[in-house]
């Protein structure tokens, strides 16, 4: 069971990561100014991603990269107009297409930071919306061609989005969320089986 609570800012997690990557406090502060929901979401995704990563026996260095990638996975949304990013309703096809660009913008921002952030983190961020069956974006990667950090973050990101109220969509309870993730898209397996199996071992205590 893992704690899944709302954090104060800067949270202990961000403070800990900032010891190695001092810019993280500035970045998360900026994200918080634009999108307060986004920073809480990113922290919960980081907590859950690391929990999955531990169960997959990732090394400490890998867990650190995974945590950083999860914290920064949606930073590119700063480049998406607020009218689309915070639209209280379903996106049109054109808006959705623009929204998908946030993955590429996230990677471009990280590349420009030039702060010793591993290319593994860049890749983890770029591909966090790829799906196991190739139905994701931005490149439609399939199966194990998707970087492992992205496979994990994709699961944590989806679970967190489904279990929290956002825009026109109400939060789902744990059981409903898992069912939705298993059977989404006509029963196709869209999440990486191994991290998803470990995710199912984790009983998330509380969704805030
Ligand atoms: Fe995203």
C-alpha cells in the first residue's frame, strides 16, 4: 500500500530531487503557476512510477531517472494554449492533434536545459503516451521498442488521470479505473504487461 496524498509545495519529493537537479524547483514552480493540477498530478505519477519500478528491480540510478522523467513528463503542456490544455470538454480532432505535441515539446525543453539530464529521461518523457499495441503517440511505437520508463509512466499517468476529476470527466474509483485500463480500446492490451502486472500488485491507498 502506498501513500497517495496531496503534497505541500515544494513537496518532500521535489526537495529531494532538487538536491541533485536544483532546477527542478524552478521548473515545478513555473508549472504550478500555469497549471496547479498538473504539478500535483506529476508528483503522484512519480510516486506510483517509482513504486512500479522498485517492483521491477530497477537500480537506484534507474529509479532516479524514472522519477525525474515522471515529474517532468508533461512539462511540454506549457507550450499548449490554455484554451485547449484546460478546455472543460472534449477536444476536437484538431485540438487533440495539437495537444499530442506536448510530448515533443517536453523533450525539446529538456534538451535545452542542458543540465546533465540523461537522454534516458528525455526518451522517457517523449514516449509516455506510446501504447503497447502501437495505438499511442507521437510515433506509434510498439511493445518493447517503447522505452521502459515510458511504459511505466504511461500506466501511472493513465491511472492518475482516470482516478481524478478533470474538466468534464469525474474521478473513477480504483476498481473501475483498473477495469477501464484493462479493457480500454476493444480489449487490446495497450499497457506493457510486465509493469502493468506490478502495478496491479500495488493497492493505492487513497486518491486525492
Ligand atoms: Fe502527457
